[in-house]
């Protein structure tokens, strides 16, 4: 089982290092980690997916809270979160397969970001499950390159952290 | 306009700093130069690690951060063990390191290391200062973070060009760190639950650790255990919180603890852990205890609660404040029968006895005699290894301190810590207990001892081996290897070379007279006590 932890931190040099360092020395496993600045340019939001028993998540949360640069930590309710991941994938295509790939993009709601005589580069932003599905459907076309952002997430409804 | 180094010194003075332990080098020279112009006292150590240990000993007596200051590169890396020791023992410390020029950072130039990166796992927080205008705020924050909540070391790394940068400093009056707001007061509802649990308990037990020293909560401990009739066991870091002969003190728990303390831990119906993380050495089977009994954990660090021990009632806050809140409920346990039984068992525990004529000193007897003869408020700084276990088990505490590193277990801690203690409280009697192994880890600080002409008495348990490892190798491995201290110097001649008087004894019949002779001398003194290398921590 995985859990999603949302962390607000001071947007300063070295903060990410403190966070990832904490995970490695406390032997917590990170499945994915995504960082970006928030509406306040002094604050960044880090979304971390951890592989968890409940105790682990509680310790992660407490240890994160001890870091001076960490402002807030919240474990998100998996049933009530909006989690999205961006994938950019370059596949090898020919005139024969180009239409099949385009169809797949249409079905999945992906965009064609770039095209060349031998390749197509596609982008999709969706839940991690659907991103996985998209990637697996493309595999028969010979994937040349994949980049995924890791999940970013916020809670549904009016609540905020 | 003044330079960054002068700003640093002024900021330290504003935090009440009266002494710095350090070792100079190229990149810290501006700070040393600025220090020379102040009335802050300076102690030169002989290796940087010991500047950390001295600051630790100093901080433990002063109840506020000790300050150490060293140069970049190897100076900083040598200090790491001192910082890590303070971190594991939750000792407030501000460590200052010089750094290469800020515009050359990352080029691997002479004596450059990423010390804030290297120390991240064992500093409470760290700063790499890149503008001298930040120094007043950084210093103020560093002292605040080091000395509040769960105390610990904070590192400030200052490039030499920042120390030389000319500015008009602005000194802040207060600290506001939005990500750092430690709890002070315990939750009232939880406190009430604890008070009710105590009053309902027949076999309550208080397990106290070093956190009570950090919180200055000794008076509250006495009031609670006596008022609510709760016997007390301690971790190693909690030794000395109550006098050894206090009727409710059952001694230390754990692998090296007293039989009565461990029995109490295994039969209690309400275990109250206060200011202790109760790690593996103190509690070997936390799951078993937690499954059987109700547990209360009082700690300033929320992350300690539930980490090693699952807890029925957690209370987070300053332990002094929490104990005060608890006392105000006037809980009283139904514990008379339980206390009577435990006291009888405690009385029946074997006492250290002299075995004169054996041709070696009995460690338990030595520790017992030393503790008896030391003054009422003596500070005993204890190293790591068999000497530590023997002292913890057999050295009776009165109203003094037992200062050792229970967390990191760093050999060579005792003498530098003692020098820090002496600098903090020059009028108190200070003794060091060490082995011939640990002695050789701090040996170079005999020079500092001499330079300070500090009245510190060293008692060396001398058995020619790394005793605790030797003991473990006998009991659990294929036998002793690599623990023979052949090549050790003639310690008396060595002490004489430093101008320190010494004596050597090899029989229990000499112990009392030798300790008396040592304690009547003024100034530093080394007493070498020959102990059988086969003596173990379980022999009495």
C-alpha cells in the first residue's frame, strides 16, 4: 500500500537535500517525489509517495515535522485526493503505425507534443494508474524514451493544508 | 562598519556566550581574531573532536548551549564525532566552522568539505552563511533551536570572505521560525488521564532519562515520585536524577541494570517513561512490555513517542512543565505493597566487596569506594566500555552528576567532557572514570588539562585490553582478537611527562588509601588501577 504525504517547506537551497537525506537515513522508501513552488514564492510543496505500513507513515510525518525548514506535513486521505502525474513518451513510428498511436492518444486523452518522420512524442497528465496504462499500451510501438514527473496531489473539497 | 567575524562575536555575546572551545585554522582566522578582542574565554583543544565533547560537558552543566569553533576541511570533519555525540545525547551545542571563500564553494579547493551536508544526519539544524548580514539572525536562531524543544547541536558554517565582509549589522530581538514551534505545555486531557491511571495503579513505575536533566526537572521528579508513591528506574543518561540511596530509586534498567529495576520493569502495571527514548540498551523487549502493561510516554519530541515503544497515553511537551501539571492533580498510587517488595529486593542485592590480596583491583569495589569518597555534588565523567558499565552499576550517586555518552557511546568522551564541566563549574569536584583504551583516545587532552591546571581526578581501570569487546568476544565469538593493548605507554611516566602526578595500585587493600590520597591533592591527578582482564561487567 502507498500513502501520499504533502509537505510545505521553505523554498531555500538545501531543503530537498534535508528531506531526501532524512528518508535514506531513517530507512523510509520513497516511491515518488515531486517538488514545485506554491502561490507563495517562499514556499514549495513536496508531494511524496511512500510505501507504507501505518507506523512508517506516522514516523515519516513526525520526523519531517522536526526539520526546521518544514512548515507543514499532512498525510492525504487516499480516497479524497486528486493526484496527477505527467508523462512524456517518445515512441518509434512509421507511416504505418502513426495512425494507431494517434488513435491511442485520442482514447486516452493524450496530446501529441512533437512528431518527426520516425518518431512521435506524446504527453499525458492523469492519475498514476492511467499513466501506467498509457505507457503499457504504447510498449508494442517501441518506446524510445520516457520521462515521468512523479505524482503531485491536493485534497478534494474546500480544505487545504 | 564592522566585519562578519566581529558581528559573529557580538551575536555570541548577545546570547550570553562566555567561553568557546576550539582549534584555529586558516579559514576561521578572522573569527579567532575577532574573538581575541572580546572577553569571551577560549580553550584550545588538541583535536577538534574534543572541542565538541568539551562544549557538551560545559552545556550539560550550564543548561545552555556550549560553543565550539574550528576551521574548515579536516577541522570540521574531526569535529563530526563531537557533533554526533551531542546529537545522540540531546545536548545543546552551537558548532561554528570556517569555510573556504563562498565564491569558491564546490571547487574542492584546499581544506574544503561540505560540512553542512556531512553533518545533516546528526545536527538539529545547520546554516551555511552566504551573507554577513544574515549572521545576527542565524546566530539567534541557532541558539534558539539548540536550546529549546529536544535540545541538540546546530552547525553554522561561515566562509572566510563572509567573515571579512564589512556590514552595518542589525541585531534581531526575537526569533520567529514558522517551521519550528516546539510544544511546551502538555495536553490537559491527557495529563488528567495519566493522573487517573496513576491513582488506579498498584504497580506504577517511572522510567526517567536524560531528558529530565535537559528540562531541569529533578525537583518535579522528586515531588511526583514521593507524592504519588511511584518507584523510579533510570536509563544510563538518567543516572543521578535521584541519589542512589533514595528509597524509591531502584537503579538503572537494561542489559547492564540492577535486578530490581529490571524486575520492576517486567512486572509493572503502569509504566511512565519520561524524558527517555528507551532504546535497545535500556529496554530489550519493548513490544513484550507494551503488550502487557499500560504505558505513558512523556517527551518533548513527538517523534520519540511510538518510535521504540507503543504508548497508551502520549503527552508531548517540556517534561518539567508536564510533571508540574501532573503533580497539581495530586495523584496517589495504591503502591505500598509493591514498593515494600521492591525495596526488600533492592536491599538484598549483593553489594560490592573488597577482595584484598587478589593482586588486582575489583572494579565494583573501586567504583563503590570512589563514589562514597567523592563530595556530595561531585561530577563524574565516565567514558565508554567496561569502565562505564562498572561505574553505572556500582558508583553510588549523591547529589552530583553522572556524565557519559549513553547515546553514541563515543570512547574518549570523559576527559574532554570533564574539562568542559570544570570550565562551567570550577568549584565543583570533577572526576573521570576511564579505561586504558579510552584513555588513549583522549590522551592528547592531558595537555589541555595541564594548560587549564584543572582540578580533575582521573581514575583509570587498567586491564591491558579493550575490555568490553574482549568480554563479548569471549561470550559470543571465537575468542579475543585485536583487543590487546600491547604497546601502551607507561602511563605514570606519560602523566609525569605532562607534569601530572599519578599513582598505580594493584590490590583492593590499596583502594581506599589511594583514593584518599588522590582527593587530598590539589590539581590534576591520575590513579591507575590494575584490573584482571577477565573481570566482566556481570561480576560483582
